[in-house]
């Protein structure tokens, strides 16, 4: 660390401590807390300035014009020059606030009420904008750290001879830290655009790091015996408007609803909350109850808690810095071995055992230390998240294995920044969700190798490169999403081609159905010789399809072709004298129209057409001569249907059950299916195999439904009646809506429900 990275001296004269009213037994403790905070804040502030050049360079690269680009480049130099002054002023302000706290000056120079944007005096636009930036930063920390800040305020009040702290009197609170940075920037002539970037980096590296600082301070005070049994609960009594201290009783206290990060009460038996902050608060409460009543039991799923790896006689806890140092060593070791182990899943129990080995081998009190409850809950929760990933049926094994190697760095993220659990837009959370979603959606044939290689690349970058800077996840997310965008484009093109092909075939099927209906009408009530009936049902039906597609059902060509079918069918039945005379008049034009139709089909030579027409005439003569046995012996050689070749397997769709033959339950399903949206996912069950397919398109005319796989390839086309029947039998089912939710959301909800059952909160 450079000279300007060092915080100011942390040991004021001992006589001053006595004069300020701090009890002598707390003197060393107070200075230890001060040193912890000053060192952590100095480290985090170093990270802020360590990222300034890269961030400004990236902004300059995306600048809208040369003038703005110059501003970013000039600001790099200006910030480097101003850095010692800013850091010195910042650390001095933090130290002065702590001194004021010790001297009883509890009010900061600017309190939260003055920072309320709704009550601001007339100020400059930039001052107003800067105030909003500070206010929002402070509010987000308070929302995340409700419980730890409450506990810290209560314990600092004990050190301050019982004087209760106001909402914003904590010398290490988010308001004090944010105002110190704002004050340090006052002398610097940076434009507001540059200040906004600095505030963004400050929030990312300092304000997000306050979570671990508050946890570490509370641990140190608990170890010193300052309110070790402090509980943060909601009182149901109307006499206590907010949280209060509740000393433990001789027996295990009843389970209390815990205040979530949004302030809404946690109800242990209710469904998982939709708000991620409430959900995380509920998870920690359920984990706390599990620890209270089932401490020796494995976690749901069978993986042991990290607490079970600690020495049996351990009474002291590891500090947050010791835990992070152990994870850093573990991450470094995992990164070195990653190339050889990337093809094998990283098991949660094995990682916990390795972490415990790292902690114990570097412990200052071997055999006497364990992981604190708060950190143990986070470690166990991240472990259950990765257990969920390894058990997720929607992901192929190769992708589960790749994602499992993110466990160690994501454990670091969670310990440094609990917003991983409480914010949907957290960059590390979004990256994990995006990779899992890509593994589900784009794992079709031809995509696995490229997508898996990209995932391995991301995992390696995180394993080797994550040292606490969340910007890494932002950049990796951008690059991974760009790659996935190319996959999505390929899948969409493939699916679009499948839909267009299905529409073409569906048009053929619709025309074929009309042709079949026309032939059926012509044959109704008539018994014809086999050769004549086969000709009408096979060959002339194809002619009708092509006439219909070329000229339309209102054309004279279509009407004449249907009339030809009627006349030919009529001519194959016994006629009276009048009928035979009429047939004699119609035969020449009838045969001419039959010839034209056969020529339209193609594939017929002149000799073949002549022989076929001769066979039809022979059938007419045999029937009219009352010699049906002669007509039965006539067997014309009909060529393969051109339409059948074009339809392929789709030709079978015309033989499926009609909706009128369905059961009441299947009819209800068919009615629901008529309103279902494209893009809905279904599960197709074929014995032990389950395929997940998407409804890509259905025909409003034939009511055939087309399904594609994740690669956009057509897999099945089914009539609505067949689909409803299969759904009634359980062979096809709608995919539950929660299966399409992001991975982390699904995992947290599942863990929540499992913990509820485990602790007896639900059946």
C-alpha cells in the first residue's frame, strides 16, 4: 500500500479516553474497532482508485464525441493528482467522526433529514444531483444491513455509557461514510459527469463492502462480551413500535418473525416471498432455526453444514478477514487445478472440507476456532445453491459441471456483498442466470461444443480474475451475452425456417382435406370397382389439391374438377337406359378432362395415361353390361402420390382423431389449447425419457400444433385432438411456469420451501 493509502494514526492518547467517559475496560476494544474500520475502508478506497483509469478509459472509448472523450482522458490525470488529497481528507473525516462519537457529539454535520430530497432548499442542479446520489447509496446500505446496523448501534451505545444512538449517529454508519467521501471531493474541480463515475465506483467498492465491516464489528464486540445475546425481532405488541432487545431465557425462545430488508414481516409458514430481500431474510431466519433445533443434522439434501466441520471444542470465531484469506487461498489453488478438473463437478461437501482445512491450517488458535453463525449461514446457503445447480434436471450434466466450479468465487461474492441474494440485477447473479439459461435454451445439436467452451472460458476468467471487483462480472456478462446473441439468432432463423415450412405443408394439408372431402361426397352411397375407387381416392384427389392451390376453391377449374369426380363415380354404378345414353354423351369430354388432370400432376407418360383411361372405360362397360366380376379383375398400376412425397410423415395427420371423439376432459383441454400462446414450453414423456419442446406455431385452419426443440429444429406436429388426448393421459404436460424463472430465483424458492419442511413450518 502506498503512503497515501495508509489511514491516519489510530491511537489517540489514553488520557483522552478516560476524559471522554469510556470505561477503561473498553479502551482497547474501542481502538481495535477503530483500527478494523479504518484499515478496511482504506483497502476499499484503494480499490476505488484502482478502477478509475480502466472505467474512464472505457467511457472514453464509448464517448459520443471528441470533446467528451478528451474530458475522460484529462480526468484520469486529474484524479491521479488529486488522489492523495482525497484519501487524506476522507480518512480524516472518518477519524474525526469517531472522535466526535467518543466525545459525545452524536449529531453529524449533516443529518439524514437534511439529505431528504423532498425538503431541500434551493440549490444548484449539481448539488441536488450529488445529494440524490449520496441519499440513494445510503438508503441501499440501510435496506441491506438492517439487522447488522441495528445490532451495531445497540452495542456502540453500550460503549458510549448507554447513550442511545440516533438513526444516523453511528460514526461508522453508511451516512457517515458517504458524507466523508462527499466532503473529500468538495475541493476537487471535477465535472458532475466525472463525480457520478466516482460515486458509482465508491458504492461498488466501499458501500457494498460495509456489509462485511458491520458483521466483523459485531463479531468483535460479541467476542468482547458486548450484548452477545442480542436479538433483532418484530414485537407484536402495540407498545413496541420497532425492534427491541430480547434477552435469552433458560429454554429455547419461540421462533420470532424477523424483519426483512424491506421492513415487511417474515411469516415462516407462508409461500416464498416474491421480494428478494424478504426472501433472503426468511432464508436466514429458517437457517437460524435449523441451527437452533437441528444443529447436528445435515442440511436438506444431505450436505453437512460448514459448522459441522469445526473442531468440537471450538469457542472462538474466525474473523471475516481470516475467512476471506482462506477463500483467496482456496480460489488460487482451484484456479491452478481448474484446467485438469473442469470436466469433473466440484462437490459442495468437498469444497466445505477444503475450506475448513484452509482455515484450520492457518488458524492463530488451532482447534479453538469455528466459522461464525452469520458467515456459516451464507456459506451453507451458497452451498445449497450449487447443490441445486448440480441437481437441476433442466441442465445437461456438462453445463452443471462447468457452473459448479464457480462455487468458490461466488462464495467470496456472497460474503463480501449479500446483495447477491437481495438484488435481481446484481452482476454476479445475472451472469450465473444467463449462463444457466443459455445451457437450457441453446444446447441443441451442433451448439454444445461452442457454448460449453464459452462457459469454460467465463469460469476460468472468474476463477483466475475475481479479487473483489464486481466490474469483472459486468464485463463477462456483456461478452457472454454477445456470444449467446449469435446463438439466439441462429436458433431463431432455424425456427423461422421450420415455421415457414410447416405453413407450406399445412396449406397442402388443408387443400388435401378439401380434396378428400370432395371425393368422399362423390363416393357417398356408391359402390365402385376397386380400380375406379382407388383412382379417385389417390390420383384424382391429388389433382384436386393442385387445382385448388393453383386456382382457388371459387374458380371454374376447381368446380369442373369436382364435377369430373362426381361424373366418374356416377359412371361406375349401374345405370338405366337414359343414364347409359347420357354417359355416352359425356364420355369424350370426361376423358379429356381426366387427361388434362393427369398431365397436371406430371410423372405420367402418354402411354401410361392412355392405358389408365382405357382401364376406366373398361370398368364403365363392365358395370353397365352387368359384369361386375370383370370390373373387379381390372387392376390399374397407379404411380406414387406426388402429394404424399411432398407431405412425407405429415400425410398421417389427416387420419388423426376428430375433436368430436374426445372425452369431456380432453375437450376442455382442447378449448384451453386453442388460446395458448406461441413460445409455451411442454414436456413430452416417452417412458423414462422426458423432452422439453416449445410450441412454435399452430394452424388456425387444420389446428395442427408444431413443436421445436431448444435448437429451433422441428420435432413434432400434432393435431389438437391428439395433443389433448395425450395431455389427458399424462404423456404431454405444460412446463410449470417457475421452471422458466432465472436459476437463482428457482434455487432460492426451492431452498426456502425445503427449509420450511425441514423445520416443520409446512407439511
